[in-house]
């Protein structure tokens, strides 16, 4: 019974996420596209929940569906003539062709890959014994890695985002 519910939930969440993602690129109103982007992000979070990756689901909701989407909506609201949308350009057929080729490459890779389960791999039994210790040490290792190796890029990204928001406010303010 549980697997039937999980399969139905998977297909419902997948259809919602893919449908919202398609609406993001087809809707002419930028504000509505941003709202569909939030729905697509929430759909991806739902897929993470179905994969028992609750931490990634929470991060997806907080960072992407929350912070990034709000930043995009904030930027759209500060933009003038947002209802007009983008005009078609000469690059549209090229972009459509590149997207179709990328989709074909993804489908080919998915079909040709040997998708064996973890239990079928030779190292599964040896790995299963050490997983508990690795799982307990991972947060400490990630925190140390962030503080030692990636603190400066992390802070630089924060300053860059702040500069972008301030620049957007300066550009749209009343003269």
C-alpha cells in the first residue's frame, strides 16, 4: 500500500514540477513566471521528500522557494513595464535547437545508463558497516570545510548579492 501511495505521489509531484517549469519559460508575464518558478522549486522539494532527503527538501524550500524567489519577485516589482514582456529575438530558434539537443542528450544518457541498486554493487556490504560513522562525521566535516576553505568565497558571494540589490535600487529610484 505504501509503495502505491509513493508512486502516485511521485507522479503528481513530478507533473506539477515539470508543468510549472514549462510555464516558467512559456508565460509572457514575468511576474507570473516567477510565481511558477516558486511552484517548480516546491515540486523539487517534494521530490526530495519522496527520496527521504528531508534536509535537502528544507534547504530547497528555505533557499530557493524562499530567499531566491523573493529576491526575483522583488527585482521584478522594481522593474518598469514588467507586463510588456520580452520581444522575440533572432536567437529564439537557436535556443530552441540547443534545448532540444540537450534534452536528447539527457534522455540518451538516462536510457543507456546501467541503473543498479546499491545492494547489487560489490562494495555495498563493506560500505554499509562504515556508513554510520561517516554519517555522524559529515556535518562536522562540512562545517570545517566551509570555515577553512570556502569562507572567503561565501562572504564574497554575499557582498556581490548585496551590491546587486543596491545597484538595482539605485537604477530604479526616482530621479
